[in-house]
């Protein structure tokens, strides 16, 4: 079978494809991954799993020539199932499958995919006619497929994204060992009760993630925390030296950790400088040690204006970290506020800051949310569950075509 993607850059969709390939290891499936454009960083990880990666070198947009090249690969590899991910691979995959005689066609809808764009809605609807199963990764994407794109309900099967819960675990159960020389900077280990609390995000630094709102919210948090420290210092003047010290320590200024890279990196660094808080924000860049980075956080945050089912939210929840995220895509569906975290409106720095402060002031509530989040991932969002559900779809469809 072949997974068809635009490329294998760092991102949630691409991580799902890697996870599906990893979950198929040892099974009877022979997996290849075909990139319409160039490959990307995840190609090496797939090849280490023994998965063949083919890059067609195409350009953005719809191309009949690219579909013909894709069909040639499908024929050469004797592919019986194509699994496309997002609109461009769906378009080229359906055409190529017809040309190559591929009997089974599965498509995963990783987000809402522009429900207000009439041309794209009509294209998605037409492609669904020639696709056996449409798999939205969450209820929000599923509602678009059913109510906007008018996909046949019998073809729609929601399968939540899944992660490896043995790789992403609460920090007290992990032992990362010594840092390697090439592992890059990291925040301090959270073993000391005297350290600054850390709010953090793991995401591509791009406009749809709206990290500028996150920075604006964090600025409000710093201002509020600084005001509290001044009040604490005034009241401590009448306390004993020891009790005054404890009061000041409890009001340490928080830090913001930003893990990821992307086209907005320079702009976000400049914004942090403009807001006068560069010393409180750590831009850690793209990392290969995400579980270790998550282990340093007290709160995980995502300020996106659009999402499907966020892999990084799931990873943070699996690590027992409470979530503060915007009310877009599947975020509310995953977090189920207030069980595993707080959900706030997008593009609203005041609401985001209020949620940060609410959790910073209540360590016991953070711990309870973190434990609930870990349990929710174990029950509903594990790699094993996702792979089992997709395998059942493949097998059912293939049996019906033979």
C-alpha cells in the first residue's frame, strides 16, 4: 500500500504517516510513501523503518503530468491500496489510482480544508465520489465532510490520531540520560521547586499557529506576575526574613519555551524583543528530543487559528501536562475542558493570559489535569488504537474488492 503526501516536512500530518508506517512494522503490509514534491526530514526516519520513500519533485498546484508520474509508480510497485493525506494528494491520488487500476482508495481529512472556499468544497465532494472511505481525524473535520462537502455518510469514518504512549510519558517516569553534544539548548530540569514555572509550545512557527497572540498573552502574564511580586515584597517587609523569602520565591516570573522553526521565527524573535521580554522567552528551534523538551513544561499551550487533531497536544497530554489551547478544530474535542486543560477563543491574548494565570496559581489543579490528560490519551489516542482501526478499514475494503 502507498501513503501519498505532499512532502515529509516536520508537521502533524507527516507525523501521523510516520506513526502509521511504524505501526505496520511486522505486519503483512508492504508500505511505501510517495511525496508529490520533495521528501523532507521525516524521510530518513521512514527509511530507517524499512519504508521506501519516493519523491516525484512536483510543483504546487494540480497537474495531470504529476498524476501520470504517480500512476507509473503505483503500477511499478503493484500498489493495491492508496491512502492520501489532504487535498492535493487526494486529487492526484484518485486520478493516478484510476490510471494504474488501484482498487482501494482511502483518504484522511486532517483538518477542515477550507469549508468557506466553494471551489475547494466542490472538488472535495467530487473526489469523495471516487474514494472508498473518507477518514476525518476529528469531529470538527467530520462535520465539514458531512454538512459542507456533502460526503456520503456511509463513507465517513472518524479515526482519531494516535501517538506512542511509551515514548511520551510523565517526566517522573522518564530517564533521558546525559545530554548529547548535538542535542542543543534545553530548559532546566523541573526537579527544583525554586525554578521559574515554564509555559511552552511545540509547533511550526507559521501564521496559522498565531504565536504572536501567545507572545502578547505571555507579556500580560509577566506584567501581572511582576505586580504580584511587588505586592509580595511590600507585605514581606513585615514578615520574618525566612517567610519573606518564601513569599518572593513563590512569585518567580514564568518563562516561555518555544520549540519549533518556520517562516515566522525572525518575526517572533523581533516581537519578543519589541515587547521587552526577550530574557523570558526561549526560542529553542526545531528539536529531535521532543519528549525531553516537554518534560520541562508546567503548561503546554497552542494558540492556533486552525487545527485538525493536534499531535503536539496529544504528546503533551501523554506526558501529563495540562493544556491551554484555542477553541479551533479538534482542540476542545481532545482536551474536554476543564478535565485536561482550558480552552479559550482564538486571537484573544487576554483570554489566553487569564487561562495561563489561572493554572499558574493552582499547582494541584495542574497536576489533576495532567493525570486526566494522560489517561485520556491512553484510552482513546494511542498509536495501537489508531493503527488497528486503519488496518480494519484496509482489510475490509480490500476483501470487498477481491
